[in-house]
C-alpha cells in the first residue's frame, strides 16, 4: 500500500486535504468519491506527514472523548481556541492528547481553521468527526456540534462495550478449554502410557490418538506458539485482504443471531450518525456518505451504495433506504413518517432508540444462548477425554 495526498471539494464548495493508503491513484479517487467529495488532485505523499512529524499517535476512543469534552468545556467557559489548546497541551489526560493539542495549536496559529486542521488527521478523528466539525464551524454552532460528537463517541463506546462483554465470556471459556486439553494431552496421557503398554493389548482408537498427539506436542512443544502465531497472523491478514474479508462479512450475515448482532450494532451507529448529521444541518446526501463510513461490513456498505445512488437520482431518504433492502421495516416506517410530517429529525431519533432496544435484546438473547452451548461444548470435551482415558481400563476389566 502507498500513501497518497489528495485535495477534494465538498458539497458546499469548501476544499479539504487528506491522506489515504491505496494501491493506486485510481483507488484513491474512488475512495474520495465514496466519502462524498469531488476529487481535485492526487499525488504520492512525501515525508512522514503531519501526524508522524509531530510524533502524534492514534487516540483511543476514551482519549478522543477526553479531548472533545475538555475542549468543549473550555470553549463554553469563554476561552479562545488557542488558550483552550494550550491548556490541553499542558494538562491533557494522556501524552497522545497533549501532542495532538500542540500540533493543532501550531496549525491554527499558522492560519488554518479548526476544522481544516482536524481534517488533516483522518486516521485519528475519522470522516464523521471531521464532517460534523466542519458543519458546526460553518453554521457557527461549534458548541452544539461538539456536544453531538461527545454523544456519538459515547454511544459508539457503549455499543463496543456491549459487544465485547457479550463475547468475552465465551472466548475465555474456549481458551480455558483449549489450555486444559493441552495439559491433558501433554502430561496426563503420557503418564498413563506405561500402564497401558503393560496390558499388552491394542488401545482404542481415540486413546491411541490422544497419546500420539500428546507425545508429539510434548516433543515439539516449541511448535505450539509458532502454530498459534501463524494462525493469528493469517487471520489478521485474511481480515485485511479485501476478497477474504468480503467473504467473511458475507458469512457473518448468514449465521443466525450473529447476523442480527452485526446488523443491529451497524444500524445503531449508522442511524445515530445520520440523525446527528441531519440535526447539524448537513445535506441529507452527505449525511448518508458520513453514515456509511461507520459501517465495517462490506455487504452492508454495498447496500448503502444502492441507497446513495437512489438519492442521487432524486429519491427521498425513505425510498433510498428501502432500496438497500437491509433495514428493519420499523426504521423505514419511522423515516417515511418523519418525511411526510416534517419531523424527520425527531423520528430519526426515535428510530435510534428503537434499534438500540433491539440491540440490547439481541445481546441479552445471545448471552442466554451462549451458556447452554458452552455447557454442551465443555461436556463434549470432558466426555471425549474421559472415554479416551478410561476405555482401556474398562476393556481390561471386561476381559478379565
């Protein structure tokens, strides 16, 4: 992947600059177009760019919330932007936040606006943050915009936390089960091998398999971390490689309940950004572009592309979302009702609340379903190991 610098024009005529990693300039132009911008120029990046030159690191979600919250509080207190950034530079919650404030301060002193400066760091803030900040600055409602951004970031953190908490317990149990199996194979079964050999009889197939596997792992134990590392690296590579990632996204949307979880989490972020961007006064088509950047599933992104094309052809938002053929009927009904009644912002807020309730129900259902599945999984492992260990003993007792 090569880093490219681009200059583009937004819907309101404002120009933005940024950096993108891509295989070619053509791919850069496609990505910029998908962001809702008109690409003006593309060139291969030289040097390390703003972020690396200043030693800036990517911010975690918590650090991004801290930066935004502190800036908003100081701005509401009447401090000028420069003084607010100086305060954050000296007393920020973490080193990356302080370094970022220092660099933004330098850019503003050099004559750039806040939104122009933020737009130079898409890898840190993301296109949604940049787009909303620009809209807030253009409308003179920077305080309201930052309040919306804080609400959005907190919402994303809550969704991420819910999904992680739902997956942490089963992941821990599976890892613990793997560790127990390895200990049994490498230390318990080899200890019984001598006793089994004294019987002078052929061992059952599953017992022989466990003993052979245990001896192999014990003799070649250094292969275990190598195999694990290979699996992890291969998995990460496949997730980043476009064809395999797309296939993985397709498979996720075909697994019962998991597909519901992925869709609900995606729709929650999508509708929240759509509602916040609409309330900020951003044209509805650009709202769709911004909302699309929250989706990580390639299949859902393709569906939203259909909606975008529909809107570009003159369709209303409800018609465009319906064309994507992925949204729940309740959301489509609320958006359509909001358009006809002139209360689109209010109804989009209600749709966000609805999808959040659905997400909570799905996570709760998933948590209840995981427990019996894990019990069956653990029971199978215990039965397999017990039978492997005791079948030779039962066999000798029956013969004698």
